C-alpha cells in the first residue's frame, strides 16, 4: 500500500468573520484549487464569549455545502424559509445550499463560556449548484464510534471505517469526515481512494503525519497529503485528536465571492443581483 506523504503543512490563522467573530482559518480563498473539492475550513474554538456571541447574522449561500461540527457549546441555526434548529455538542449539520438559502448561525458557549466548532465548505459540481437546498441534521447519537485494534477511537461522520459507515450518504464528492482520537504513541492507518484530496486538522495533542517525518505537529496544524492509498499517523507522547477529511476533486473552474461559489463570473454577478432584487431564493 502506498502511504501518503505530506504535501503541505500550515497553521490556521486568526481572522474575523460574520458580525465580528474571531476564528482561525485553516484554508480558504487563497487556496482555491489546492483542497478541491473543499473550499474552506474554519476553526471557531474559543473560551471568550465576546469573540463569538455576535455570530453570523443573515447571509446567503449558493453553490456549496457547509458542514458544521460542534464539540462544545452549540450553534443556533435559522433560515429564511423558516427552518430552525440547534446544533448541539457532538452534532453535525450538513447543509446543501444548492440554488440558495439565506440563513443565520449564532454560536453559544457551554456553562463555562466555552465554544468549540468547525465549519467545512465543500464545493458542488456545476450540475448540482442549482439543486434544491437540503439539510441533514445529524445528532451526536447517530454518529457511530469505532475502536480500532491499534487503539484509535474514530467517530465516523461520513465515509467508512472497517465495516462501519457514517450517517451522511449520497454526496457527489464521496466525502469522508472522521474525528479521530489516538492514544499516546499509537498508530492510525486508514485507506483512502488514491486520487482523493485528503487533509488532517489537529485539535489536541501532537503527532507525526507520515512515515518519514520526524516533526510532531500540534494544535491548529493543517496537513494536506499527497495522493496515496492510505494515511499513517502516529501520536506523540500524549493523546492526539484530529479531523481527517477527504473527497473526490471536481476539477472545475471556481468563481468565488464571499458566501457564494459558482463556476463563472457571470453566475456570480447574477447571484448577487438576484440577492439585491429579492429573487435569490429559487426553491422553498
Ligand atoms: Fe453561513
């Protein structure tokens, strides 16, 4: 089996979004094709309510999917069609914006004011950009946990570990989204379709992300892998926690402005024009 080597390592960088939310961006619109089919990954963990409580008030999305995973606290979600919900501890919301939604997302801390969550944006292929919007709300209890012989504990949000499949199915880019807890000095080996783009994001502890590297990577490290048939990840002297995400590249042109991602500038202009004149929402 060809083990993936590390292609690029970086650290998520502080930035501000929404109504003044301080967050860390692992990648975004500086790296448009590097992570294809993924567009953006934000880490909004914070112990400071002032840094997140203003949230992300009403804004549109078109042409993408947003995947929100909460580890502490919650996020209240509402959209212009009247859909409402709370993404709680351990829950995932897989939202396909498709032709368009207008929504708000308001993070809330736990009893100690701590909030931990991640948001991933996945691109939709041209043929699906104007599809009917849909939500998949996945509660923590619906996400299976697998314990591997090597000691790793894996929450399977999407994709497959051993014989266990995650609850999110029927997504064109065949994504995989795993939350892995790896005890100190143990190894996690996981097969990956060779041509998929795969990245890991560390959220606790530290570890080595290929066979060759001696450097341990810690909290907020982002690792993009070269193509290959499996990943091999080794925890350091303390428990390592990371998200492992992969998907099939689309290889299509990307036209991106703010929360809307299409294939051409014309489609972008049309989307913003429709948003201004009130014809943005196509399906309800
Ligand atoms: Fe949003």
